[in-house]
C-alpha cells in the first residue's frame, strides 16, 4: 500500500519541534544559513529617519532623562530600545523583550512602542526570532513565550 502523503514543504519543516531543536544546537550564524535568511547590502539597512522622527526621539530622550529616578541601567536600556525601534520595528522588540520589560521601558520613556514604531523596520529580516515567528500563525504566542524558539534575540 503506497502512501498518498505529500512531502513537507520547507516552511512546514521549519515549524516542526525537531527542526527547532536542530536550530537550537546551531550558532546564530549557522541558524541564519539554515533558515536561508535574506541578506541585504548595508545601505538598505539604514532607516533614513525624517526630521520629525529625529525630533520626536530627541524630545522623548530629553524628557526621560530629566524625569528619571532609579536604576540607570534601566534608563540606558530603555533609551537603547528607543534607538533600535525604527530599525527593527515593534514586533522584533516584543520578541527580544518580555511584555513586562516593554511596559517598564514604555513607562520610563512615556511612550507606547506600537504608537512610535512601525510593525517592522528595514532590519526586521535580520532577526532570527522574527524570521521564525513569521512562520507561525500567531505572533503573540511566540512573543509571549508559549512557543519557544531558539536564538530569538540574535541577528544574522
């Protein structure tokens, strides 16, 4: 009796637990190759922020620094997220930080990341976590940790 089962597509293989285990054993660079991640020239990785966006960032930074009290490493991390957001988009931010951390940084900066940044940025494709998360039907399950993915905080 022959099987009528069709061979799995590369995307289906990517979603399997065994594929994710294989990916976990790889370095970030090897994982990027295994995922066949897109490569773009450096010139296409730049954001080209508008004057309004640059001014918005400057004002957010100045106000956050002036108003902040507490652990300076938290302020520094929040400012780093502010600078990365336009490059990677809020979806990548939610993959590399917990929801609690995002809320903490939003409080420090007095912003909502989904209001300030686009869903994706010119460097989103470089995020291993984002590349894998796109393969799943529910982004929030990946972002919330319900679906564990290796190297989700790495870029290729």
